[in-house]
C-alpha cells in the first residue's frame, strides 16, 4: 500500500464574497493545499454559484492550487472556459458524463489534473475501469447543492472500498466533501481519506490557519 500526502482544500463557496480578494489571500496563507471551487448550475444540483469569470479573478489572487468542481450538466460544453480561467484541476461528476475516458483524456491533454466525484447514491463500482487514469476521486459525504449539511455516515464504507481498490496507485487522492470537521474527518481518515474539502468549518471562524491545522492533525 502506498503512502499518500495529506491535504486540505478550502471550499471558497463558504467565504465572504463581499471581500473575496481578501478571503482568497488569507486562505492562500493558511496552510491549505488548494482552493476548492464549487460550480453549480441549478440543474444537476439545486443551487447556482459562479462561473469562469469569478474563477479567473480568484486565480489572480491565489498563490495555491485551484481545483474546480463542476457540479453541472453537460460539463463538456464548458470545460474549456474553466481551464482557460486558470483551473489547475478539474473535478467532474460521474453522473454527468457518458464518455468518461474520453473526457479525462481531454482534460489531461490541457495539462490539467483530472478528478471525478460521485454523489452519495452512486456506487463506487462505477469507477472500476478508470481508477488508473484519475488524479482524484471525490466522495460526496452530503447530497451536493448547499453548504452546512450534516455528514452522511453511510459514505464511510464507500471511502474504505475506494481506498482499498486504489491502494497501489500512488498519485490518486481519495477526497471527501461535505460536513467536514475534525470529528467527521477523523472517521474518514480511518477509512482511507487523504484529502478533505472543508468550507464552513474554515471560513466561519476568525482564524483560518488554526482551523486548517486542526484538520491536518486528524491525519496523525
């Protein structure tokens, strides 16, 4: 079994967008490994967020990696705009793409990392034939669409199964997204998580660095 680097990604959707420039600068120096950008279209998930222009603005102010999570239908139509806006990684949903292999190849041809996410009701077996192509598998631990939801313990078995199936792939991150705090992350780590996306837990505090440290301590 390979040892994976432990990583924390801050979900900017939980930030104060009235001072977005300052928020991006502050989270970039907090010790977080990346900024997670939730792109929602009001169709695949019941919420609307922001588009490539905001991604471009965040890129200008960020000194850490940007990971763009496309929670949208027909991501093939919009992928170029988000890559051109400065995304260092694109995470798309298994449920939204038919020709997954082709889509991963296209993303990587642009020198961008490729990840795939699955909602709580999607079985991990759907990813069986593409593990070796992915840089990240993101397990949604809430039903996506809104922040502040309660963590779904039902996803711990899925995390464990994916971790086992990818145990010999060194460059693939096993991430969790939704309801993440030190208590829930500790359980995820026990089941094989090495990457956590956290929004409210970080941004609804007055000390981002302290919160990131507390999350990273869950890996010890």
